[in-house]
C-alpha cells in the first residue's frame, strides 16, 4: 500500500511541476504488472522517484569466485554508479539439452545477493543470444547438431530455448526488486538487429521471448538493446542501443576518429523516432575495447578508452540526455576455460575501469567525477538537448567547438552546456567564452575577464541556474563533482584541469555575503552581479576551500585532487538500506573507500589503501560525528577551521613470500600417448555420421565436425585409420578451428607437420609429406591430428546460424593416391562431451588432451610415478607434455594481493601452445607465436591463499624441435590493504577416478 502511495505522490509532484507553455510530461508508464519500476519519456523511476541509471557491465561467469562479486560491486558503487548490467550464458547453464544447471560457480544467487549488499541494481540480460565475445555468442554447444533457424520464431528454436528462458526467467523473477531483490530490468535478446537475407525482423520471435519471460514471472520492465539506434525490436517497454564510437583498434590508442563525436548526434533524433515514450537509453556504451589474438594488449585498450575518452564521450552522451547509460565493460574478468569465442583470448580485461585483477585504473577515478555529478543533478533527469545539429560554435563563437545546450524541460530552470571539440581527433587547445541565457539575463562568462580553455581531447559541462541544496549556482564553468547539504550548510565541490581559469557564481536572496579563502593557497577574485549574485573567479590548482557566508562552502579542486573524493551514504534500515542516497558523507583520501556506517557519534568507514606513505583524509560530515574508524581502527582526528575532520593513515602491506616456480619440483608425463603403436583408441567416438544439419555440406565421406559428436571446446583429437596403396606421398588436410587455431599431424608415431596458427586464419589447408620411402603397400596406419578449438563463432546475423561454423576436418586427401580411403575416423574431445565430467568447474573447463581426459590437471592426482621435468625444460620434439607441481601460499587476511602466472615469450622463435590450470581451473591459454597475453591473472579463491595449490600446464609443441616455456613465475600484480570481504575458495574438488577415461 505504502509503495503505491509513494508512486502516486511522485506523479502528483510531476504534474505540479508543470510550467505553462512546456510540453506536458507524459503520464508515467508502467508495464501494468507492477508499480515499482516505471518510466516516462525522460527517465526511469524506482519506487516513484526518478533515477539516473549509470551502470557498468559485469558478467558473473567471467568471475567464477562467487565471494569476489561483492568486491567488484562495491567498487562500482563507490564510483557513484547505482547499477550493473549482466549477461547470462545459456550454453554454460544448459550444456546438454534439457539439463539446466545453476550449480557451483553457475549459481546466480551469490551474484544477486552481493548486488543487494552493495546497493547495486541489476539490469539482467539473459539472451537467449548474448554475443558477448563468448563461444557461440552464448548459444549452447548442442546447437551445433540441432536443426532450426536460430534466433527466429522457428518452432525448433523456440523449443530449444524455452527451457533455458523459463529457468533463467524464474531465477530473475525471484530476484526482482518487487520480490526484495536487485533486478530492475530484464533485457530480451541482444543486438537483434541483423538478419540473414531473406529473413527479416521476426516479430513473432520477439513476442515469443517476451511471453516466455512473463510466463516465468518476470514483471519488471523489459528492455531491448539494438546494435545501433536502428529501430529494431521497438515493441518493448524501454528500447535502447549500443555505441562504440572509438572502435576496437588498440594499436593506435591516441588516434581518434575525427567524426567520432559528431557522428553520434543523430542518436537523439533516432531516440525521438523509435522510443519517444521512454528515456534515451544506451544499454551498451564503449567502456573499453576487446582485444583479439595477436592484438595490442589491454593496457593499450585502456589508453584508447582512457580518462580523455571518458570525458569526451560520456559527456557527449550527457549532451543527448541519455539518462540511462551502461558502460560495457566496467569489469571484464576472464575468459577462463573455453568461454572465449575466437575473437578474444583468455583475458577479458577489456581495458575497463576495473582491471581484470580488480585493481582500479585512472579511468575509474575520472568516471567517479562524472557519476557523482549525475547522481546529484536531478535537473538532468528531465532534460532535453535543444540545439542538436546546430552545435558548432554555438554559445562560444569558436568554430572548432561544439556546444550542446541541455535544458531541464520540466523544472524549466537549469541548463547544462556541454562543450567539446567538433573534430574529436584534435589535440589543440581552444579558448572560448561562454555566452548563455541565465535567470539574470544573458551573460558572457568569464565575467571577471580572461578566457576559458578546452585542453585538446577534453569536454566540459558548464551549468546555469543549478540547484545545490539551498544554494543556487547562477553558473559554474568549474565542473561540479558533487554537492551535499550537511548541517544546513551546502558544500559544493568544483574542479578543473590543473591551472585552468574558471568561474562559479552564486545567487542569493539578498546582498551576497563575503567569500573568503579559508584553506589552501588558491586566490579568488569576486564581483557582485545584479540580482544579488556573486561571481568568483579562480584557477583550479590543488585544493582551495572558500567560505561564502555561513551557509556555503566551495571546494575548488584540480582534477588530481578531485579524484581523491568519495561520496558515500549512510545506509537506512531494511533490505534496501544500501540503496539509500539521503545522507551523504564526503571523504577525501584513500585508494578506495567502500562504505560508511554510523553508530552513535562514530563514523565507520571501510576502505583500501595502497600506499606506504601516509594517506591524508578529510571527512565532510555532520558535526554530530566526532569520531571515526577506518576498517575498524580508530582514526586520530583533527578539526579544520571550517569544521571538517582530518586524519592520516598508512597502509599496512605485509610482505609475502611467493614460491619460485622455477625451483619447485615439477613432474611431467607424455600427454600424447595416442601416437604410440600400442595405443588403443577403442573407447573413442567413431565419427561415422553421414548426415548433418550443418549448412556446410561435408566434403568428406563421413562428417568430421567435432560439434556433431558433442565436442565443443578445448583441444579436439582426430584419428584416421587407413591401409596404404603404397602410392601415398603425403596427407593434405583442410582443418578449421577458429581464428588463431593450430593443429599438428602425426603418421603413426612420426610427426609430419603443423599449422602454427595466425589470427587472420580460422581454417588452414596444409599438406604434410610422409617420411621418405613412402608407405609399404597394404600396411596399416593411423593419422593422429591434434587441433585447437578457439570457441564457436558468434551468431550475430539472426537466422544465419554462423555459430554452427564447424570445427574439425573440412576436407582431406592422400597426395599421390586418390584411391586410399580412411577405414574409420575417430574423434576425442573433453571426456564425456556434453556429459562432461567436472560439474564443479563446468562444461567449458576441460578439452580433449589425454591429460585432460585423465584429469591430470586436477588437485590430488597421483603423479608419483611421473618423471621429473619442468615446462621450462620442455620437450625436444613435436608433441604434448603435461607438467604438475604444487606449492603453498600463506597470504594474511586484510589485504588484496592479486596474483598472476607470468610467462615470458621464448627467445628462439618457437611455435607452441600452453594451457595453465590452477587447482584444476583452466585459467590461461598461451600461444607463444601469436600472443599477446603472457600474464594470466588468477583470482584468489581459485588460488588457495592459505594452503596448498596445484599448478598444471599442458605444453603442445608444434615444431619438430620441440618447445619449452622460457620462464614462468607467480607474481603479485598489486599490494593493497583491503576491506574486501573474506574470500571463500571455490570448490577445489580433487581428482577421483574417471570411469571410462581413455
Ligand atoms: C520504497 O520506498 C519505501 C519507503 O521509503 C522503502 O521502505 C522501501 O524500501 C523502498 N523500496 C525499494 C525497493 O526501494
């Protein structure tokens, strides 16, 4: 009842705010199923209150350690975001048709629970298709042998996907905000925007998916993410789209497309055309970049999409009143096991604000400035861009600049002016003045003389008639970080680049009070304007605090200083306590401040420190709080002249001793016994299908597509038995495994060649000569092929079935002998195929190498009988070797010390691949001749930080001369004193005998 009333009150408030001549706000829209999450043409409402949605993408399956979700969510929350958008992976949950699992790391409940604990709303994106750079775009492996037009209303596809959609729908429904959970929106399909001709947008498919979700109890609004604002799938509650304006070429991270900003200006018109009744929503905006095999590496991607990119492009979205903005990714995680599609490698760091090892990049701190501004600017939530396509030189007179005027169309007071370069690629400094209408008439700013400057790739949001508590900022060119009313005093934080000239003017109801610098070395110039306004001119350098009368405190900050501020909120009571934004506490200092709570007169902060130098804190809080703790330790407080609290603390960063992987005792065994004469492949799957649903008609007498036999990940092995005519000179084979794949071929025990792989080749035609002298007539032989499976292709074109692009042998023949035929083909992949063995680590963890089928990668496997040998010694011939070692870790509590396995590229050109297993989890696929990844982060919880660990490595040498790993080390990627919750190890289940293993 109460909720209903709150909802009606909000409506009344809206109508009450209507000003004559303004367009009447539409009645708040609902989906008719609930009143908790509603929307209108401007913004989303939760519980009757308008909310700005600034969210970041996080994928539960790319972080298998359930107890680390909270750490990531808290980091997202502390950045000033309020939501996370998440894909769910059908193939991971339904690896065998009809057997749907939410076991182990696939249990979604810890993900939702952590979101609740952190105060993060969830925008759920269950598919069935997700794209996401995952194998098959999320479609399950068994889709390789399931007929139908995938991503259409074709009955066989609806039938195939209905089980998963209902199962995931039920999970989402149980965790909806209406049921006390964090889920506020559910996206249907993903990027359903391209259709394989002759097929077109399938409206029956769209409505079928909506029904499946509704039937499973999903009542929150349904959303759509079009691949661009193209008007597909618009029959939905809230339509939105993708935008990646800076592209994905991380090799030239400082080269921006000149039209990257300008070319997005049509988004606003598209929004009005396709979804005028709902907010302008971008459900995926570039937050980083993927990187392909052989790519430039994620540090480059982070630079391509770094703080300058964030300033220009996220403010450009602000300029189009994008009140729902989701960044893809905010934390990318890891493509461990076989998660990746062929276009990406093990790391899915994405150059995101939060790196793969969960450390914070500078990008994070820049985002924090923008997110906090959005969070305290309700006028933005009812705004409209006014001068779309008429932005060049507007308000500045500078032809090189574009400025969008964004006005609050409901409050009819506040204006935002978003200034940036017209040509996004330009680094030149532009000077300008801003001539804008204000409540006291048109002003040209700066008023006290001088010019404003835009320093190359930058963008600014200047505000006019902006409310900050009881204070009104007549204008501010210094950008607003946040404001808070604390003890009836409005504290306003503004910032600019170091040394920039800015002005902020306040409006008073009577003669303006004096403005005095009370702290810091900055100088201010003031001028009283008409209508009791007071303008302050200053340069942003360090931190200067200005007192303006008794009721206003202005913090003037340069960007570096601004980065250090955190805006937290005291939680209220009840299940949604962490979502409360009523009682702000502002604190400066620390690498990360996660939360604040209060007991009596004590503020209890939790946070992380990474510096061995003393960190200075400043706390802006109600005077009633006279004591404070950080991570439970009392801070020794002093009080500033203007009433804030200061303290210092130094991080405690204990040293830990890490094992030296080069001196550990390693054991080794041959993982390619298949080429030995005595080897029997009796237990292998016979590849004897003569038909396939695959659109690619086989050129071979029997189908040699691994997916047709239930093998969808990791290494695939093939065996071809034949009787020689005596004329054979060699074997020609056309293999396909996805971009950057490789293969090696043996005739009996003799190595006859490899394809070492190339990121530009998904398939390869190789010819491999038989050893000199040829084969004896009527002799019997077996060819053994080891191939890599780089993941299934995505399925971007609906009805195109690209994801069924086969992995395996596309064609073969014997050179010199057309009449030789293979008597039997056999195939091996992960043990059990779709009946995979390791339900703890899931269907994509193991491939088909002998060692993997036997479970050699698992803790507890008895390798006593193995020889001594290390991967740094390697093997002297083509083949596959397995290595195992164990070591102990003893990392104390209270720190976050992320670890990685670091390899170095072999000095001598050498073609080989290695897989890294940590406690049985496949956490790295290294390709020496392709790269780029050589450092593989492994999260705590996969690594046992307080006990025994098993490290196993497979080494597949493609060259006759063999291969070795040049060096191998366990290294810390950061050292942080941390308040993150205790990390529980994922089940590190040990080896047990594997019935039927061969
Ligand atoms: C809705 O508002 C009421 C009253 O403030 C509050 O008790 C409740 O927790 C809110 N619910 C949600 C989901 O935010």
